[in-house]
C-alpha cells in the first residue's frame, strides 16, 4: 500500500473520518461519565502543574511510592 508523502519523503497523516458515537445503554452511562470525568481531571491536573506527559508519569510514579510507604507505616507498624 502506498502512503502519501511530502516533498522530503516524510509520511503524511491521513485524516480518518470520525465514528459516530453509539448511545450507551443506561446501565453503562454512569460508568462512562466517571471515566470521562477522570480523563478531564488528569488533563486539568497536568496543565495546572505545567508537566509534560513524561513528567506527569514520573510525578505519579513517585506519588505512588509515597502513598505505598505511608500505607505501609500505618498498617504494619
């Protein structure tokens, strides 16, 4: 398959048509709202702290370590 390229030989991004969203059933609606709300919160949090995607991953990694240490101290000591 031939993909379109620019003058320098780089591949061009091919726009794909958007899929129509199917209407979820009522039982899944609250779950989807929580997922979408969580995604929006992550984007807001990242912008507020001014972190890149990579920086956000490191921040969350160290935050997890700190939470694990606190839980360890509270439960096992």
